[in-house]
C-alpha cells in the first residue's frame, strides 16, 4: 500500500479515485494534482513508479489537506466563537450558521428530538409515586 499524507492508498484502485480518500481532496482537485504531477489518472496505485510517486508527493505537499485542513477549520470556528460573531454563537449553540430555518427542520445539526410537554395528572401522580418508593 502506498502512503501519501499519512493515509494508506488502496493498491487496486485508480490513482484519481485513491486521491479522493484524502480529506480535502475531491474529484476536481484530484485531477488538478495529477495534471500538475504529470501522472496518468487511469494508472492503478500499485503501478506507479517511484518517480511518479515522488512527483505526486511533492505536488500534494503544496496543498492544505488532511490534518492541516482540519486544524485550520477548527481554528477558524474557534476564532468566530472567541469574537462572539453571529456565526460563532450559532456554532456554540449547535444550530445552523448559514441562515437555514430551524422551526421545522435542522434535525441533523440540532440532534435528536427532545419532547417537552405537560403531564396528565394520572401520569404525574404515577411518576411521583415511583420516585417516592425509591
């Protein structure tokens, strides 16, 4: 297995697809990296020569990917929180920060539904009785 930017790339896949396994590299950036390094996108990872792999490694080092990208995103969000901007406050509260509605949607960002409601008298009395027994 070839190792690039701290990630093991699968040997049996094309190099253009394998590069997309790196965080921050999609199809377009993968194609751009391969064009810049002068590597055929249809080449399997195991068929890369040492020279091609070293070119690829040098080209990838020029981009912000993997840990560096994760760190910079985390720092940017922390900066927004520190200056108490609207986006930072939304991040703190776990709500969407780009203007989406939250009255009926945003389940992914807000998490599992928490029901808040009134108890009926029977249910409330049962709950207090079980609590008193304990």
